């Protein structure tokens, strides 16, 4: 890990200390979009006035509604604490408009949290990252490169696939994607909140490196985004 290790460690520690009913955003939604949604939600909460759930369900289901009207309707329904509103958002999320997919997912989760807050004394905790998650697991992306950027041999590629797949399964995670390129590889996986991911990956690198020291011990873990080709090129240029 790089010098952002302390930040990541603090993040993991804070997750383990959470108490209450946890709600994980399952969809991959950019952090910026999430922040936009919740700022907008607070504004709607302050100015909702005499609007009704029935009216906003009508807006949600109308083919003539504008994107702005749809956003307002979804957000209004999400904070209403009304079961009919939740069901309407649930139905809409099955086939949302492409340009409103993220908004729809966020509004449905907020509606669920709002309802459960009404009917339960248990604290409702919302966990949201750029890559999302599922149930009690969060999604993480990891980036590794070869030592001195040397191309991996066929044997090394097989070892990477075997060891990293085994490690994720060992910790009851779900490996969604493992991509091995010429001199770097990436993983996308779901893992339980309490798992020490840094040590999990560090130990797997050490295990592989017993057979030739071919993986650079400095790697990256993030739950914000999947690296773009430009991100990867930048990382490969770094000397470490």
C-alpha cells in the first residue's frame, strides 16, 4: 500500500465500529453523484410544502415528465416515509430511464431507510462507496503491478489466478473480476466489512513472491472507482 494506508485503515476501523441496521448501496454510483443526490434531498425536504405522494407517483409514471420533474418526484417519494411511495420507486427501479439509473437507485435506498426508521427503534446506518456493495459486503478494486514492470510468465499468471481467487474465497468474498495483463493485474471483489483487506492482499502477494519475487509489494486498494486506462498508465509510470 502507498502512504494513504492510514486513511484506509481508519476507514476500515470506522466500519467495524458501526452499530445498527446497515444499508449498503449495491449499485456502483460515482461519489460525486451521491453527494449531489443527498444535497438535493435536503433541499426537497425543506421545500416540499403541500405536494402529495399520489401526485409525485403520477409524475414518476408519466412519460411526459421532464428529467428535473422525475428527479424531484423520486426524491420526494424517498423521504416521504410512505409505503406506496416505496413500492412505486421499487417498481420504477426495475426499468429506470438510462439517464436516471443512479438517481433511482439512491432514492429507493433512501426510501427503504426512511421506512425502516419509522417502524424500527434500531439505528439505520447508510454505507455508500463509489463501487457499492451487496448485503453486508462492500466492493473493492485492487491494482498490482509486476516488479520492474517485467511481463508475467505463463506460470506466474496461473499462480496469480489461483492464489488470489483462493484468498477471496477463503475470506468468504465474491470475486467478480480478475484481469491479468502483461505487467499488471486487477481484482474486483465483494468482501465483508470486518475483513482486514490490506493484510489479506499483502499476505497473498508474499505467498506468490515465494516463487520468484515477481509482484511489486506496493499495491492499491480502493472502493471509489475502477481504474481507467489513463489511471493505469499513470500508475505504471510511478517508480516504487
